[in-house]
C-alpha cells in the first residue's frame, strides 16, 4: 500500500497523493500555529484560574493567619496542592519572610518554565485593612502541555485516518447500508414519539438480517416493556394515591388530637402574651414525640437578646419590658401557626419547629435575626435598637427528650454569643 502511494499507477492514486501531500503540509502549518496560539490561550486561562483561585482562598487563609490557626493553614495549602493547575504555593509574612514553601516537584525535576500570581493577604479590623503578608500560587508549562498536547494528538491521528480512507467508497457504503436504513428508523421512531403511541412497532423495509434489524427488535422489545411499565405505573400511582390519602387523613387526625391537648396545656406569659416556660416545654415534648412517631424532623431555636441588661440600665425596666413585647410581636408575625413560640425566662425565648430540618430552621432563624437587627422601637421619645443571638439544634433519631434538645441548643447559643452576638449558630 505504501509503495502504491509513493509510485501511483493511476490517476485516482496520483490525485490522492497530491491532495494528501498538500493537505498534510497545510495541516502541519495550521496545526503548528494553532498549537502555539492554544498554548498562549491556555497559559492565559490558567493564569485566570490562578487569580480566581486566589480570590477564593485568600479570605480563608487570611482568617486562619489572623487567628494563628496553623493547622487550618496547612490543611488549606494541602487542599490547594491537590488541584491540577497548582505546582507550588508560597506564603510570605508582612516583612517578606517566607513562612510556607511547598512544591509538588523536586528541584531535580523542575518544569521548563514556571509562572505565578501574587496577591496580598489582608484582614479588616475596625474598618482598616491590616496587611498579613502575601500569597503566591505557581503553575508551569507542564500543566499547559498536558491540556494542549492531548487534543492535538487526537487531531493528528484523525487527519491521518481520514486521508487513508477512500472517501467515495465510504460515502457509498454509508448511504447504502447505514444512512438510508437509519433515516427510515428515525422516521418511525419520531412517529412513535410524536403520537406517543407505544403500542406501535418499528418495521424496516428491504433489510437483510444485521445489527440494524437487531436494533429494531430491541427497540420493539423496549416499546413493549414501556407499554407494560406504563400500565404498572398507573396501577402503582393509584395505589400510592390511596395510601397517601389515608396517611394524610390519619396524620390530620393525630394533629387535631395533639392541637386539642396543646390548647388545654397552653398558658401564656403575662408580659408578652406568648407561651411561658412550663407550657412551652410541655407542648414541645408532645410535639417531639409525635414527630418521632411519624419519623419527621424537628428543630429547636433558642434566642437570647444581646446586652439586654444594658437596655434596662440605660432606658429603664419599663423600656426593657417594651423591648421584650416588641421582640415577641416581631417574631410571632414571622412564624407559622404550627410553630411553638414561648418565653423561657428573662430575655430568653424558644421556638419549636415540627416537620422542619436544620436547613429550614437556619433559614428561618437568620430571617428572624435580620428582622430584629433592622427593627427600632420608640419609647418615651427615645429610639431603641437591639439584636439577638440564636442557637439551633435539630432532633436525631434517638432524641425523645426535649430537655436534651434544649441543652444542645443552649450550647449553640453560647457559641453565637462567643462569635460576637447578632449571630446564628447551627
């Protein structure tokens, strides 16, 4: 075959040699230009990726440096080094001293070229920016070549294969044995799809037994299976609908019984008008047991007004009582009718959420926190603002005690206070 290509004996072989030679030369030239262009574009792309990565990790690293959390810094660096584009990481302190030096290659096997991006690590303190040092991320030519060479290798192999095939014979064979039957097959498939008639079967004409006939048979078998599955799904859907209706009716009955019990147990706080501590915990205990029986989640939100003693000391206890009433009214307006809301003592309040997981509880708690932080109250011509810290805990499968749920939420509330107040700890 090679000899016939080098010394062609007919016109078609000569034309193939000329076309192949011209095409090969042009392809090599264009491919070389494309390779160089792609190399430069890929390097720019990697630089952009490094800059985006710096923007992403600059905050966590600055936070860890400010908190002197070296373990967290080391964990972040270890995670960064696992990224495909990263060849090394340096962190310098504010005096330019290298505090972290990491490379994924040894000095003996260093890449041909190294390029990097540098950004400052800063921390905002009292509105001022404090320089902590700088972060340098390194990448190399090896990363670029890994991305570029594979695609161009495939391109070269594809061009060689295409030029080695007799195009006209391929077109004829394709049209005779594949294109025409496939068009007929797709036409019948589209007809089935448009009419949504899975009872119809595909039947190719003028076909000898081959893979397309097997495909036809498989598709017909699939249509038969779809038809049977549709009938079974309709039966299952009807059964599930009946079961759901029964379950909803049963749950509605249980909720009605529970609500009747809650109405008898309900005793309100004399100041805010919401449930007091005793009635809140009694009602929450019943709801928690009901949630466990139905295997549904429940959440406990514990809230404490920040620096409330300062409000009493500054504005008086009368104003402090007005703040408590304002807080209870604001929170109550944002809750569902099924949510349990009570005053647990002093400036501490609790919310019990049935059928509510941690994510939904956190979303509600943050909404409540923002509503309080943006609210103001006028008392005797004075404008009072205040904030609230919140701890959230969701029930686990083994939780049957509301007291244990309260204790864990109280620990979360303590964590929110430790983080500066006006915060939701989950």
